[in-house]
C-alpha cells in the first residue's frame, strides 16, 4: 500500500519544503532584476548577507502543517468536507496574529476567507469567486498550503487532487484551486514515479483542459523543447503570464508557472531547481517551498544531500505558531510522523511510533531534531547504532573543568526576537512535574568512562538562561543507561532547553550516543508573575485575546468582541485539575478552560453576566454541559477549579461543588489550559495545574 521508503521520502519532502522556504524568504517579492543585481544566482542561503535569521516563522510552513490537522480533528474521515477544514481554520488561527498575511478584507485572500468564516459563511462559499471576486480568489495561497495533502496520498494522485480541491476551496477558487491540485497530484505520484514529464502528465490530466493553468503548463513544456536556457523561458513567462497580466498582490498564475519552469529546467537536481525558482523572483519562499517539497519526495534524502549542506544550518528546526501553542516548537521528524500517521489512519492502519513513541529518536539519516552544541569541544551528527540510528556526540579533551553540553530548544530561543513578519507565539513543550526519559549509550571504542547528566535551562531573572541539573550516571565503554527524571518545580519559569552534559575524571575523547529522549505525564505548575521580572513567563502563554497586561495584575485580559483565550500548555496533557482566581471587571463572561485544543475546541467553566455559572463545551459550536445560579459582582474575586479525568468533568467555584458530568459525545481527551475573557476585562493572579487528585 505504501512505498517501502515512504516514511523517509515524507521526511525528505518536509525537509525540502522548509529548506525551500528558508532559502527564498529573505528576498520574497523581489524581481528577477533585483535578485541578479543584489544577490546573483541564488544557489545557497543568503540570510547572513541580508542580516536576517535563517529559521523563521512563515505562512507557507505554518499553513501547510496546520490545516492538515482537519483530518485528525474529524476522525480521519475520507468524507472530510471543506466546511470542516474551514472550522480548522477558525480553531487554529488567532486573528491578526498567526499563520496568515493579515492584509485586510479584499486585499489578503486568506484574511478575506477568514472573515467570511468568522461571520458564519461556510466553506467553500467562504473562498468563492462569486463572493470574493475573481482576482482575490485566484491568488497564491491555496497552492502554498497544499503539500501535506499530497504527502498523505502516496501513489494516489486522484485522492490528493480531490483533497486539495476541498482544502483550497476554503479560501480560493478557479485557477488557484487547479494550481493546488496540480502540485498535490505531482507530490502524491512522485512517491512511485520518477519521470518528471509523466508526473506533469498525471497532474494536468486531473484538471480541465480549458483552464489557464493547463494552457500555461503546455506552453512552458513547449518552450523547454525549444530553448535550452531557462532564462529565455523566464522572459516568455513574464511576457505572457506575468504580474502585468495577472493582478492582485500575488497571483497564482505567474508563480505556478515558475514552479513548472524550474522543474523542467532543473536537470533533476535539487540545488539547480531551487536556484532557478529563487533567482526568477516573485513569491520566492512560496514557489521554492513547493519545489523543494516536490524534489525532496521525488529524489529522497540523497537528492538533497547531493550538493551543498542544506540540512546542517536548518537542523530540522521548524516553528508552527497557532492556537495550539505547545506544538509551535517542532522539527521535521516530528511533523513527518504526523503526516505518516495521518496517511495510515486514513487507511485504517495503526500509527507508527519509533522507539516507543519517544519525541526525539533520530531515526532518519542525518536527522538531529534541533540538537546543537552549547558548550565544550564536541560535535553532533546522526549515526547508526545497532539496527537503528541515534544522535552521536563526539567529544575531545573532556575533563571535570571542561564539560560538554548538547541540547535542543523546548521554548523560544533568545534570537527569536529577531524574527520579523509573522508573529512567533508558543508555549513550552516541557513542564515541571513531567517525567523525562532518555537512553544514552557509550561507544564501545571509548577508552575512558564518561559521566552523563540530564539538564534543563529555564528563563529566570531578566530572561537569562539558568541551568538546573538532573540525574547523572557514569558509563563505561559500551554501556547504556536509561535516565528517568521528574522535572522539578521551576516556580513557573518556562523551560527553554533540555539536553545532556558530559564530563570525565580524566582527559577523555570519544563518542556518546543519545538513542532517544521524550517525556510524559501531567504537569505540576504554579503560574504567576515571577519576582525576578523578565517577559518570557508571559510569552509562554499563547495569546488569543485582544490585549494582555502582565504588570497591573499578573494576568489582565481585555477582549473587545466575542470570546478570547489566553492559553498555556500542550495537546498531550490529559487528566488534570486547573485552578485560578478570577476577578471579572465589566465582562460578559470570565473563567478557566481545560483540554484546550485551539480557539474553538475546549471545556470551560464560566461566570456569566446573567448571574449563572456554566460549564460549556466548544466543538463545532457550543454545548451547555451544566448551569447553576451563582450571583457574583464585578470586581469580586472568585476561586474556580475544573478537573478533567477521562470523560468526567467536575467543577467548583469557591469550594462549592457545582458540576459533575460525563461527556461521551466526541469527548475532548487532551489539551492545554486557558484563561477565558468574553467581551470585557478580567484579571487573575495565580494559576495552578496538577494531576487529578494531587
């Protein structure tokens, strides 16, 4: 059913996507002439020349790996509808903050579609040309978000094109949908077919022959037969299908043309194909991301590695800023298995979870999952370990006073503040009270024992990183050790890094393998404004309200219209209690929420303006689970607690037990916490999260 190397080819596609985006992002929107004048032909990363970070937030990446979650959220149904994908938009987007270019109604196609959805107009009408006009509905956005739908359909371009149509129609229509279908179909078929012309034949056979996309692709193929130099074809594309002909901010026609042109002229080479599509200009990160994904799937990791070091500077790192803040800090391996397991679930197959479901397992050649050297004379690389692979740490001159440390980020790194454009919002992935497990192996060729210790780093005074040491073990050559560490109380300071520290009693050189690392369990947290100041404690909350003031009270929330959430935690939290003081100030409703999976998926305990306390479930609308009379006054502080355990929910206000209900209809089984503010202002001083009954 799946190609034998399906998982690795998906990984190559994900890598190709993010490499392409990072390559093209610094000069997005430049013309061909500007690029040649300032950069020359773009054959490697240019971020340092332009003084910008390499790893950035970008709509191409965020949308691609977020909107695909509609399948998970709707039980992996093959009958998934555009309307349900539209609900996914409303759930994971935070208005004017995450994923999209928020360019305004009638200007940004995606923002226009979001506003239609928000006002109750379902997809596909939300993206229709009838409602939004031909120019707006045929911009580039559907194409740039489509790669995931292709990757879950290996060898099934018909299904890929059909799913792409449904996903694209949330925000786009006409030629934009056809372009998205072509890209998705090429990607699906690239798992089983290596001939580029056959891939294009398959994809164009799935769209109407009287479309502009079909005609343009035919023209570019004819130009390829006539002209050997891609520059000649680029001139013809600009003349017949350029921005002068197709209007709006970023029309799909010219940019889709560059994708096809670069594929046809790229000589089946990853670097040359990316060079062409980026040097040609226009929407470089979008076009380069699609091309990188196609070439990654088609030629695998070997194709990416046949040239300069594209992978080393990236180190698998990705950001996905959404209302699911605990998944923002991620990597190409993690997202690969989300795609692979979506594809498996779509076919009724059980998920795969390498090394017992460890978060970091390094199973693909070259994968490092964001790990980097922090200190000492050491280097890291992916290497074989038995029948699997691991992260190899090669160290030199290791001594007690010259340790080495390697780690990966679990929250925002300090240089994230340099990212411009799309906002980076995240919650940490690791928390106090959770248990970290790591398997470490000393190489059999080592000559001296090596002492290994787990550690975390947290943001403390003035947002400086401070390390906290965990358990240690001394490993003789060839020996392995399984660490288990319940992360201690950090007093609410967000955990930014987790890693390994190495030392030796004698000067030593050798190799250590990190075979796997992960964590599980519910957190034990007390969250408030720390005495030492800084801002990272508040940035660790994913902000879905209009304004948050962390100084007058630790958490002062103001929301002007509808219901806003200030969220913290991850989708993996399951059975726990969340408790907080809530002081409403002229507000329609205020409270706390549990098992939060976005802006429109959660359970909430609310104090409502009409003197009621309500327990509600948000999921494709709102359902009342419990209601009680509970008079309260503006400015009056109340203590709220909500416990979730399996399908059971229990709620208290001021130690008064109000609700005890079970939710058996599509229950929400996991998720983060939130403070809730509906049309007004509310304040909270302290939030506590603990396992149920702790």
